[in-house]
C-alpha cells in the first residue's frame, strides 16, 4: 500500500509543537491521515505518542501549529470545540464508563445529550452497537459487573454511538489482562475493515501488522519513520526503530 495520502485528509497536523515545562514532547509534528486509513503509532514510552493522540481532539492544548479534522481547524474552546469533538471518538487505557449507569445508559447518553437523538432511536442504535462489539447480552449490567475486555468494548460502542468521523485509541489494551486483549483487538480490526479512519497508539505489534495501513514510529517527540507495516517490520530505516523492534520482538 502506498503511504502517500490520496483521499482528503480526515486528520491533519501541521508543525505541531507541545511542551510540558522544559520538556519538548511534540517537535514539529506534521501528518495527514486520509479518510478510511488506519494509522498505528508505535514508539518507546515517553516518545510523545499519547500526547499526539490527545492533542488531536484538544484534550491536550498545543503550543504552536495547526490540527484539523475533516478540513476544519480545531477551535480553541466553547461550543465549536464540543461540536468537533463529537466527530472524534476517543478510547483510552481506562474505560471511563459511568459506574452508576448501565452499559446501555452509558452508550445512549452522548447521542441523546449531544446529538439530540430521541431516546428510542438512541436505544436502538446502542443495542445494534453492543451487538456489533459482542456484548448485547450485557446491556443492563453495570460496568463493575463486566470484565475489563467487555468494559473496553462498551467504551468503543459508546464512542461509535456518536457516529464519529474519526476514532482515536490511546493504548486501549494496556490496562487489560492478556486473555482479554484479543477480544478488544478483534473489535478494532473489524472497525478497520469497515473503513473507519483510525489513529491507534498501541504496543500490539500483531494488530499493527494486520490492521494498519501505515505505521508511524515516534521517538523523543519526533516522527522518525512513516511507512507501511511490511516496510517497518522487515526493514526499519532508523537505528532508533531497529533498537525498538529488537527489544520488542525478542520478548
């Protein structure tokens, strides 16, 4: 697959910089993710991966540069930012489900409050999505009654209920027990196969090989490599990537 974007950019970042105090965590980041493309961001801890993910829907403000979703620059704040955020689904390490609401209520909350969808329509869509992620039979349970893998799939359904244009995943399996990781990755792979535009920060190399169109390798706040999974895993260009893969793939 070519890494040259042909479809219009669904996510675009130009010369993005971010500091935490003296630490320069994003250094002149410029990327484009066309509609329908799955981009996996790899790199060692502290390389800026999660900060980039969070900056894309302005959970993390940037110091300079520009980020746009579907051609619209990210607003600073207010209703315009809330509206744009509704187009960007986000799934975190922690599931962030409302503990006092059932799984069904968690999934219907956003569409009814933000998208002003009717309760009946929101419930119907939620049940379809819960079925799609394989937990329709858990709809009336509370988060604490579900396994970690089931909670993360509920979080994915909740994000999808907003009908986002883009899905961002920030280490979605890192808080899960090993036996639950695959069920979440299977859900994400199915999404990728359906053509959802996705940016995924992960350590799951198998998912990167199988589902990604592109791999971005980050180190020290920079994008060091931007290539196909085949190229990255078989012939990484930089010493930093070779070192990273040497440590990851020998375990």
